[in-house]
């Protein structure tokens, strides 16, 4: 297997499932619709949203991500977004969407680093 950082084939960064009956499941996507992150890897972590918070039948607070296009808007862009936010994932506390959005968490001592 060729390491990801040397291959020129970037097919692993996204795809569009054109046979999915729910496509387009999020409105407002401008670029290629990326289905790779259909279940967003940030669902349990801090993220910039936008999301709504609801409580499920088991009393668990969850995100409703219907209005978010970040994991779907462009193969490269959504791939890079997810990789950056998973560099230092911080578990989401169940809080509401903030304005301005949550800043990307950084390790202690690097909080003021460049984006
Ligand atoms: S709001 Fe967007 S980035 Fe955050 S968990 Fe939902 S889909 Fe992922």
C-alpha cells in the first residue's frame, strides 16, 4: 500500500454516492458533495457547527447537524476540515451552538497558535 503522504491519487478523500435516495441530504453544498463523512467524525467532539441540540429518548444530548455542510462541501475541503479538527479532539460537553463558533481546540501551550 502506498503511503497517503506520497500518493498522487486522492480518491480516499471523498466520493459522492449518487444512488443514495437522501442525496442531497444537506442544503447549501457548493462543491462536490462528499459522502465520506456521512456520519461526521466530530459528532461527539467540539466542532464549529452549525448544529442544534436535542435530547433523545434516553436523555442523551445530541447534535442535529441538518444545517451543517462542513463535512460535505468539496472532497479536499471537507477532508482537510475533518483532519484539522481531529488533530486535537475535545469531547463535546452537550452545550448549545455558540456565536462565534467554537475555535479549534489546541493542546495546552499552543492555544494561540496560527490556524
Ligand atoms: S455540526 Fe457539522 S462539523 Fe459539527 S458534528 Fe455536526 S456535521 Fe460534524
